[in-house]
C-alpha cells in the first residue's frame, strides 16, 4: 500500500470581499503567475445572474475588474468559468447571449466564448461566431459553447457545445435531439456573420467546429456515443503515437456509451485533429442543416481508449493530462467502491490507479506542470499524490464540512503555488474565497 504523509501547510487567504470568488477548474493563473482570474459567483449554479469577471494579484491581493456585463439581469446574459491563456494576458469566459430576458434566459444553447485582454478591460472580443438563421455559416455555430480551455501553445481553444437548432427541432420531432458534444476554435480565420438587431447572432475572431461524433440511440455494445463532454487537451504538444510520430493536437473526452445490456456508461475517447479544420467531408457541411447538427471536419479521427466494467464516475470532473501527453487522468471507483484517480495512455492499454486513499477523492484534480504530482481535494483537505511512488500527502488540516475545499486545486505555471476555493463566514455573510498554498521543494515527495 502506498505511503501517506501529512505536511499541514499554512493557508493564505487571498480574497476577503463580500461576494463570491469562483475559480474555474483549470488555467486560472496568468502566464507570469502574478494574477488569478475568477468570476463573482458564490456557487456554480449562479452563472445566469453573475455579471463580473475579475483578477486578483497573488502578492498584494489587489482586485481588478476585467469585464462587467452592461445589461445584466437575473435571467442573464451571465458570465463565468474564466481561464487565462498560457501564453498571453488574455482570458476567455462564458458569456450568455446578449438579449437575455425572462422569456429567453441564459441556457446551454444560449452562451458563447468572450475574451478580454488584461490591459484592455471592458473590451469584449467574441471568439466563436454564432449564427442561428439559415443559411448557416461555416466556422460559426448555432448554439452555446461552454467551459473553454486553451491548448498548450495558447493558440486553439476547446469547449463543450449544445445546439439551439436541434434543441428547437426536438420539440416537434423527438427523433432529433440536442446532444452535447465537444468543439474547438482555430485562430487565423475570422468568421463574419450578418449583423442582427436581435443580438442572437454575432461574428467571431476564430473558426469554430464540432470535433466529436454523437448520435441518437447508440447501438448497445458499440463505441457509438450520444454525449461527448468534459474534455482536455492532451499534453502541451500532443502525444507520441506508437509509430514514433507526434500527434500535435488531440483531445481526450468522456463519452456516454451503452453496454451490451443497454445500460449507460461513461468511457474515455480520444479525437486526433488535423492542422486545418476548415475542410468539410463530402456531403457533411461543417455548419449543419436545419435538420442535422454541425459535422466534424475532414481529417478528424475519433476512437475509444477505455473498456471498463464500471466506467468513469462521479463527482463530475474534466479529464486531465500530464504535460508530456503520456497520461490521461480520470475518476473511477476502486475495488472498495471509493472514487480514486486513475490514468491511461492516449493510445489506450492498461489503466493504472494513481491514488490509494482510504477515503474518496471529493472533486476535480490537476496534474502539476513541473513535477509528477496530482492535486485534489479529499477528506476535506488538499492532497497531492506522486504519480510514480503513489505517496499521498495531506497539505492542509481537515476542515468542517461547511469549510471544505470546493472544486479543483489549480497549479501555478511554475508549479510552486496551489489556488483553491473555500467558503468563509456564515449565513448571508458566507462567501466563496480564494486560498493559496506555497509549495516549496516538493520534488522529493
């Protein structure tokens, strides 16, 4: 059995303001590790009524507002889930459709990705184009993008996607469904959409497509899926294939399959991406039609890499990979039924258990950018586990249930800090705050 250690490092509370400070589950530090980006939700269900994206200086605690929605209401537009580019002082976040109202509130199919530069606050850049009126536009989508993540080189962006056109069609034709899928944005080709006074449609800075294949009623026992979700870019620069070549851009994602008995199960899939995603397969327009969802580009290759008995399990989490692209991390039950972290190669093969604690992992996790370590919350504390030795180290004292760490601990780019959320206070004065842990000299653990 792997060794367990305890350090009980001192926590540093970074924020104190009387509002929420929600960190996204990844990429929260600026490239120079001087700033953390957050939204002002006090819990993750409040995005439709949240109107502000801010940054806080990790040294001084200074808070700056990057963006405030000009027409925020209780029904939207709403902003949240902000991430920093790994290469520039630019953030991207979810932004609800601008004409949000009681009759048209923020929803899965009514959101988009908006970016702001730190030195140009309140100047939104719409990253993915949206066009819900025919004829649809290649490179634009027809619904809502969510949980945006930058590729390791800071050039491309991934997201999950829900389609407004299929959502509306399903109301009259139940055989057609809006199935969650995964997409990416590619730079270098802006997408222009006709101006629209309703604010439903907008042009985009990047070329956007879906890259995973989903379908209604997957065949039991097959690799067909009716949902693709909670993805990650593989490695900083992709991964090495069995023939020694390198796949420069690839995404691992969770897919909902049906086993031989028809029971729903979540497995892990990999999709390899071509350098150019602007080319359509014959008869499969990227933008889709009034009765079909958007199609994957030519050159995209999707495959299943896990074939487990119980599948990937709760709590909800996004997949993660090590910086070298050799391992994809996920949560699943161990032999005792406790949720632990596991890993598998992007080319498939044997699954390896990473954590062996006598209690479950409580949420999302992140691999260190510099060392073979993974950070996560468990037993109401922050933990790290060494990927090779299996040694788990409790970094913080266990907290009461009301004060336990929330979400994923996020590493700084230099691997020396962990940032995470905890609630502080009681009743109406209970707010989600940001805490920091200084991690000097952990390479020997």
